[in-house]
């Protein structure tokens, strides 16, 4: 269980899901200065001073460590909190989940770890026939990724220079033309969770072409366009 206050967990999840960067006075659930200082000392937030309309304003900004924290900390505080902001977090999380499922054409049962009927399994499209006794990587148990396929994706990222350069997901997908997009997404998210790769977004909107945008992976409500291999 997290050692944070329930309301602090909700605050972090709310900022993660909404992308908000509130001032200290705008923080919801309300936090005392020392409670925000504790989050800052843990490296989960930063207090960033900016100039807006001629005024200096301090905003709360999430750190990379907050994203790492979220990858291993489910928002269980929702069930323990009476704050109205808990409902905001739950609503946003569900909306993001449904949006991802629709956009990527992934059965919701697969995301939730349930086993849909064989009739609902994704089409293999133009994939090559599989010899008797062998399986395609997407035919393993729900919620799992074939370790051999996972290793192949990781090695491909390395071969594309991922240890030294950014690998564009749009280029990586071209290496797996017969693999369903949801499966490659699942493999990349698994590698990300295993800290073998880092999924990243492009900061310059002008550099995001339609092809790059279409190939992005949505992670916690944010599109990730590139990756690098961790050293």
C-alpha cells in the first residue's frame, strides 16, 4: 500500500489523468503547505514558477518519478476517500479506458483481463499461416504477451538504434506489418513497465506528422510517439 495520504494519491492521479498544473491555491483535494512539501521531497511534484499576464505564479508540475509511481500504484485511495475529487479521477480513468479501447479497436474484456469468446478475437489479417502445433503471439492467454515476441520487439528496438537515438513508433510498426496494433502496443507497454524501454512524447507539435500521430500509444491519457532503450 502507498505511504501517501489518500488525498495525496487522488491529487497525483488527478494531475496524471487530466494534465492539469494548478497553483497551490487551486489544488483539489485541498492540501496544506507541509503536505505539498512532502510530495515535493519525495520527488513526485515540482513547484515551477512561471510568468502569466505579467504576474509570477507557482504551479505544481508532475515529475517523471510520479509516472513511475503510478505504474506500480493503482488508485485504491478512491475507495477510501470521501473527497468529490475521487469521483473525478474515476470518471477520467474510465473515460480514458473506453476511449483507448474504441480508438485501438481493442476488446474491453482484453484490457480488463477477461477472456472473450473466440468469435471476438481480432482478425489475423494478412498474417502468414501458422504451422500445426505453433501459435501466433496474440494467441497466448489474455493479459499476457508471448515472451519470444516480447524479446523480438525489444531486439528490434535495439537494432533500430534505440540505445542511442529515439525510435519512432511509426517506423517500428513498419517492422511488424502483420501484427495487430493492439498486440504491439501491449508488448511495448510491457517493456515500458519492465523498465527496458521508455515511451516518450514529442514536445514540438510541428514535428508530429499525421503518420507519427496515428502510430502513437496512449499512456495515461497522453500520446507517446517515440521510445528509447534504457541502458
